[in-house]
């Protein structure tokens, strides 16, 4: 069984969603995690997780949305949103200095609030990190030193090796998307080859980043099998071994999953 640890099922239309989930099952994807990016979207995430037994969800505010008029939720509001049996994580939150769609000070404040909420709720945090490696490391370290350890996952990893090393040293996990399969991503494959096996996950980030050989198509959870195949190649493992490994890692991190 494979797990798509990060997708956005609510970005698909109602007419599409049954087929999306069915095709994932046919491809051997036993679980999918649909991710929150706004507080106002939490109800839709929960509804999808309630509707499909193999779909789970997270709640949070993406760094792109940190500066929107609805404002950042408080730590207590994030924890309250996560008080649902089908919600297994907080986020996605983090920093994105590539697009800079929100002021960086608001992104950083939102990131800190989500870390504190994850610690209070006892749930892992899904982290978005793009061209902000130093600040991601700094905030993770500061929050860990100030409040204690917390579980987290760097999703759709496309950063440098130092962020990967520091994250693992702090107890974090690393998830690879279709970027792992791209011809221009040898450095990402090198990182995936070297990380501790017990910290690896796979995802699609659907509907974005369709893996090779499906580049140019809209991505969906069924396609995570292609990313897992490349991960197996760079690790010198069989596909079955990568399926077992990443699923076991997922269950260890997301402990609310039944």
C-alpha cells in the first residue's frame, strides 16, 4: 500500500472527486491526506475526510494566505479546528520567499503559531518551505528550544541538503513529490538517497507537479506510484520495499490514523 501524504482534493470539482479517489485506490494508494490552506476551507477538508474512509485531513493557513483579510488564526483557534477525528495534522504552514505572496513577518508569525498549535494538539505539522531554508531552520530551532519538541514533515521537498539534515536532526520527516522524478532534479534525488530511511514519505501535492512520465497533466493521488518508483531506484530498493517503508513512516508520524 502507498500513502499520498499531501494532496488537495478540494481543488477538484464535485463531478471529479469520486473518480479521483477511485483511481487512487486502483493504483494501490490506500490513504490520502487532503491539506488545509485557509481556516475557511477547514469544513470542506473535514467533509471530504468524513466522506471517504481512506481520506484524512489537516487544517491550517498556507504562507501564501497569511496576509489575507481574514487574518491569521490564533494558536487556540488552530487547535480547535483540529479537534476532529479525521484531522490528523496541522498545516500546511511555513515560509515561501519565492512567491512572497504575503509579507514575510506575517508568514513567520503564522509559522510560529502553527508550530505551537501542533505541539498543543499533539499532531504533526506539514511545512511548506521554498527559498527560505535559513529562516525555516532558525524558527524550527527557536521554537523547539523555547517550547520543546514537536513532530513535523517538510512536504514537497525542493530545498537544500542543509535543511534536510537539520530537519532530520530535529526529529523531522521529509516527503518527496513528483519533483523527485524531474530530469533537472539530480540534487533532490541525491538528498533522497542519503536521508535516513525511517524519515522518508511520498506525496503528489495534487493537482500540481505531476511526475514523469505524466508531466503536463494535472496531478492526482494515483500518480504517487511514479514518485515511489523513483525513490526506490535512488535507494536501491524494490517498489514493494518503498511502499512498506513509506507507509510505516506515515503511520509513525500521523498517529491519529486508525
